C-alpha cells in the first residue's frame, strides 16, 4: 500500500526514519539494530520492518535525507559560482560556505553520518559515493575551480578543505584553554569560525602577486 | 610484579595494547569488549585483565600512546616556530605540517582514535582533554601565533584548520571522479595534498598587502 501524507502510517514511517537518523549519527549504522531504531521511534519491530524490511534500506533512506539536505543548502551557490564573473563567483562561494556552516549548525547529524562513513561505517553499502556523492562533489569542485585555478590553488583540495574544516568544527569544536570543547553552540566562536573560513577562501582564491 | 623488557609477559602486554589500538580505532572504544581485545591479541581474557583490570585503563593506555606519538612527531617544530625570526618560524611550521602528515600516513589509527572521540566515543572518560590534549594544543597554537597574528589570521583556528584537514584526508581521502575514495596510499595525491597544506599555511601567514 502507498501511504498518503498525514496518515498515522506516514507519521510512523517518519518516526522510524527520524530515530534512524539520530541513532546512526550518534552510534553508527554498524552499532545500531532495527530493534533499537523501533524502540527509539516508539513503534514495535514489526512496524519498523513493514516500512524498511532491511536495515540497509533504512540506511539508504537516511543517507538520501543527508544528501538532499546538503544539496538543497549548497548546490545553488556552487552552480552560481561556476558562472562568473569573478566577483560574483566569490560572493557565491561565500554563500556556499555560510550555507554549509548553517546546515551543520542546525543539523550536526549530517556531518556525523558522513564522518561515520569515513570511519568505514556501513562499508558493505558501497555504491553511495559513486551514485550520490560524486555528482554533488563534482558540482562543488566546479564551483571552486573558476576562481581557484587562476589563483594557483588546487580546486578539489580547496573544496575538501572547506568541507573537512566545517565537519571538524561541527563535531569536535575547539578546546577553550581549560580542556573544555566549545563549538557551534558558542555564538562568538561560531562568528570567529565563519570569518576564518571566509578568510581561508579569500586568500586561497586571490591571484598571485 | 613489574615486567622487565623482552619477557613473555612484556610481549603479551604489548599484544593487548596493540590489539586495543586496532580495535578502538576501527570500531570505537564503546563498541569493543575486553573479550574482543583478548581474542585479537591472542591471549585469554584473564591475561588481558591481569594487565588491564578495566577497559577504561586500557583506553587511557591507548590514548597515551596516541598522545606521545603526536607529541614526539610535532612538538619540536611547534616549539621552534615560537622562537622566530619569521623565516625560521615558517620553515618550522612547514616541518610541523610535514611531520603531522607523515605520522598520519604511517599511523592512520591515531587520527581515527581522536575522530571517534570527537564522535562522543568514551565520553565517560572526560579528563583526557584537560590533562593531556590541552597542553599539547597550546604548544601547537603558540607555534602558529608568531606568524598568524601579524598576518591577521586567527592562530587557534589556523591550527585546527591544519589538523582537521590532515585528519579528514587521512580518514576519508578524496573522491577520484568515479566515486572511489583515494587517499594517503596514492603517492601523487599525497604529494598534491602536502603541497596544498603548505600553500594554505603560506597564504594564511602572509602579511596583508
């Protein structure tokens, strides 16, 4: 049966996906069972497996959510950056950085899901990179290439630099001097981080003297 | 009893620590049991718990290993960078970057252990940051401050930028255009990554025009 919007069935399905997002991002896919997902969603296991007969299918749904959220936030500025002229491309890349930071601040589970994957989580599900992440990564890199290449900067590695830093800051924050981790939830540090990422971008796409 | 070097007992203890490093870095501390560590070390559980009565004690030993390896690799160039003059500080920071990359290329388990920790692994053991990581982080940041501050760059966030990128590259590499991950094991990509990190450093500590 196909569930229409706003039925109890839709609500249960959304609860299962929401619970899976929380558990896969907090504990990893490999460490989470369908029983734990069902319990966290407040449904019984039969209900959870009615929607998702396999944990693999549920994982693909969760990663599709992460992919769509990222694409919705930053694909547009990445495309605009490809069009030029240079000052408009740079403004678009600033929007890219800001939108990526805002997405991670609001949804830290998204970089967490990807970081678990970097740590070989769900490594038996190996076609995500090729079919979903690579095309998006290509858009990102193309956005940075317009300005990076004339500036003598490696476009792909500049793109990854931005991504690695935003993910790293979201997950680990920085040490505050007394050993306490502070991060996205500290408005002043977030402001400093955002300004720093803009500065990295500006300096890496500046033409050589 | 205190085990001396090169006794069978020393060998067994080292096997337990080595197995713990592999399992905690691959699976996380929270997902690993003492029984799994003993099995991977080729000893029985009684032998493992003879050396480490608690998994917590074993974790502290593993993180001490990670801390010492990092300090041995990069503390010296971080200190040299603090002394100046500027051109010698910059050369020392280049050595810092190279040594950090070399350490992670040879021991990818070290950034993996820290990344698990960023993902809230072993969060019940909460004094590592204060007593072990913060003093080392202070040395690193002080090394970058000498050149970053006059250049208008945030010294702490420049330090973290280097660390986040090296950890990110070690763990995830980059997508090769067809969805395959390539990283530290690709000599040409490693050369490009190293050159890129030097370029980031150089541009971020360059004086404003």
